C-alpha cells in the first residue's frame, strides 16, 4: 500500500494515480527506471557515508587534476610528434 503525498489516501502498491485526488503518485517506478527522488536519496546516502566531506572533495579535486594533467601531456606529445 502507498500513501498519496497530496491527500494522504491509501492506494494499492500497483497504483500510478491516486484514486481520491487523481494525481500521479511520485513513488512509482515507470518502465523500470528509478524515480528522481530515489536517485537523489541514494546520492545523499553515498555522500553521507563519508566521515569527512572535505576528504571526498579532496579526492574528487585530485582525480580531476590528474585527468587534466593527462590531457595536457597528450596534447604536448601530439604537438611534439608533428
């Protein structure tokens, strides 16, 4: 059973629209795709698993810097080959 977020009416677990207010139930998966709310919730959980968010940001920045350095090296090598 699902509860409508708008009118709080109970609906069956297979329902796409609320029987009382006829609004779309946001918690329904369509064609196997995860809903936007669920994806956001999962991302927030992933972020909160890190004890220190600064550590996560440092790792991300380091990875981005490494990628940029690799691209610059490739450009320099291609210029030198010409």
